[in-house]
């Protein structure tokens, strides 16, 4: 899955020209190890005369960094995104700058990074807020060629971007036995009684309670034999429901914690004849594994006397709603009905991502230093299936279970 820093954002000023050349950069950090496979830039409306260069630098300070790789854009298309391929491994938590050199024209959105951090998938471009790395939206003008962009002004965004391929972290390591004890699952509603694969645990999400200990007690109905995961997941669930309550559509009445082996039943999102209560919120733990370096799995390894330094869980939060479909005569829904449904689904997606980020920040802030780590991965659209559609957002949480030496 390829990540980029920017998604739907486009330049406020798509055709600037100061009469001199310009180098533009966006500071970013990956949450996981991976490879930058390209430099991406939104080209101005007027075609550029001359060679445009894409490059990747390390970030050492606002004034310095090392060039890792560069390449020339070939036959770019005006007024849209263009990508030039590179191949550079990058390390989780380190800072880099996506850089573009233009001999004349450029694009910009003024004040874009002022107090605003952009996160998409595993990539985060920090705000221009005087906190390390302090400034974003870097540039340099009248320099005669590619160089590190050491200047900054007003948090401007010049739309220098990357394409990024995260390393796979979904393969569970060998030699680890995880036991799951969830008790006897209850049937959430009568429509699911004949489908044992869709049985869910009815869950009332409670507010997170973080004691600061590395091994907080497990909550009722779920015990993953991993310190803190039950508390973190149910706490995030409470935050998501609260955030959805603030949207115009409100939170769906159906709220489920899925068994670790189950998939979300996308074709069952509640009583669609009751719009005020239709829909489903679900959290599913996709995988749990040991790691010596968060969030990479420690493959081919067993621990004789000590657990791994990290237990890591990949969790998916999903929201589905009833959406308009063709009627009994085969007629499609109206454009107005489809637009209204799309707005609700987009509000849900945004609310879930914000809730996860705010809740995990709060929970991990109360843990001792270096005990926990987390990041939010991509949000994907799901459905329509059985009259239901929505989105799922994956996030990764880690708890240091054992301070092994060496």
C-alpha cells in the first residue's frame, strides 16, 4: 500500500512566478520503516521551461541535511500531480525532506502548516510551530540549482511530496503462543443466530482508565494476555462513539467488539428502517505479535525467560451505515440521496481518525516514558454490501512488556 503526505489537498495559488529559481521542501517522518519510491509534486498551471528536479534529503536542522537521492521529472503534466521514481530506504521516527527544484514557476498555499500537522497512513508532516523540527514549508530562492531549502515563511506549503511503501508488519513471528480468553460470546441480535461466523460480543465502551502501570488490569470480556491492550482498545472505542455522537448523524446504536478471528459483517448494519439507530461501530484486533523494535515483528525468534520488548497489536475500527440502493423496481437512488449518504460517511471517517489520534495521545501520555508507542494507518472505504457502506481505519498500538537487557 502506497502512502503520500497529501491526498485531496491542492494549491491555493497554482501558478506563482517570482522571476527566479526556487527549491521547495516538505519535512516529514515515517511511523514505520519503508522505502520512498518517488518524489511527487503538484505542477503549476503554466508549463515550466527547464528541468524540474525531485530529491530526498535527511533533516538535520532547519538549515542543514544530506542529499540521499535525486531524479529529473520527465514530460510532466501541468496543473496536476506528477511523480519521479527514486528508491531510498527510510527509518521510522527519523525526519526527511521531500524537495523539488523549479527553474521558475511554483505552487503554494499560504499559512498551510501554521499549527497544522498532516498525517496520512504512515507519514506525518509536522506543523510549523517552533517545536522540533520547528518549521515546515521550506524553500530557497535564486540559488542556481538543487540545494537544501533552509528558509521558511508563514508555514507555506509548496506541495513537495513522496510516495512511500511501508515494510510489511502483518506476519506474526514464530515461537510465540498467545492465548485468547473471551468467555462465551453472546448473540448480538436475532438475525445473526444462524451465522456463527458473525457472532459478536455486545460491548458498552467505557471511558479509558490508565493507571500508569505497565500491566493494567484486563477488562471484562476480553483478555489478550498482553498488558494494557484490552484497556487501550476499549478506551479508543469509547472515544470513537463519543466523536460520532458529535456528528449530525450521531453514533450508531450497534457497537461491537469482534473476536480476533472474526471479520466485520459488512452486510449487517442494524435496523435500516430506523435511521436514528442504523449503523454499526466495531473494533477488531487483526493481529498480535512480539517485536524488539516497534512496530517491526521479530520473526523466527522465541523468548525463553523474557517476553519481547514490545507487544504490538494491529486494530481496525470500522463504521458502517445504511446507504441508499436500487429499489424493488431496479431504479437507482437519487443523486441527492447518494450525496447525503456520502457526506455522512465522510464525517464518520474524519471523526474516527480524530478520535483515535486524540484518545491514543491521551492514553499514552499517562504511561511512563518509552513504555508505549502507536500510529494510525490508512482509512479504507468498504461496501456497498447488503445496503451497508462505510470505512475502516487501522491503527497500531505497542506496549513495552519487558525491559530485556541488550
